[in-house]
C-alpha cells in the first residue's frame, strides 16, 4: 500500500512542494498560494519538502490530534480504540500495532520517509531550521513564510516521552532517522 503524494505547485516559480503533515505545511501552502498571484506559468523545475524531528512531530500530532479528540475524524474506523485521555505511550502502542499491511496509517502519524518514498526531491528542509532553509526557496521566487497554525501547549518531546517510549518511538520512526542521518539526535 502506498501513501498518496500531496503536491502543491507554484505556477509562477516552478517550485513544487510535497506536503508532510506537522512540518509547517499550512504556512508552506499559504506561501505557495500567494506565489501564484499573477505572472506567467512556469513548468515544475524544483521539488522540495520539509521534514521535522520524528519524535517532535509525533508529539505535536499526538497533542493536536489525539488530546483534542480530532483523531476520530482522521481515523473514524478506529474511534473505539482511541481516546483523548490516552497517554503518548498508549497512542504510540496503538500506531506501532496498527495493521500497516492492511491499511494506511493517517499521514500525520506515519514516518515521513513513507510519505516521500517515491518522490525525487531537489531540496529537503528541516522545520527546526526553517528560517534559514526557507531562504533557499525565497531565492527561487517564493514569498516570505508566514507562521500559521502553531499547535498550542506542545512541550518538547523530551518532556513528553519516558525512556522506554522514546526507544519504541525511535524504532518505529527508524526509517526517518536512517533517511536523514545526523540531522537529529
């Protein structure tokens, strides 16, 4: 089973953004949309995405989607197994035990590398370095990046995950750590 690729194109610059949830995607879509005002159409000539520390992304998705009860909208079939009262460790156990061979896990929770498996990228930025990395895209004609939709009340992942949960999360998100070695501790 393959994850769909969500492409957002700047028709005036030729840049194409591959969306990865919980990596500043609302801000990036806004910048792409603003870049499409006026100008002539240019074919795609540069494909980019942004990724985030896998454990920080997991915690952000957990806080925004699970603790608020929104996960039922994203995964209605599993609503009887999910509760806003679940701990991060319990939710991680749920996604680790999810039947990945039978159904796609919601893209807010799966490893980023799964979403980008079949995409050739010219540039991968890191959310942790977005101010600097976005300059590369501004040089290609994209506008400044707004800061939209910050998930409130998200503690650092180190404060949310105990040692055994961290190890389990690192194992589940191993593909991300392996695809971008040295980017995160």
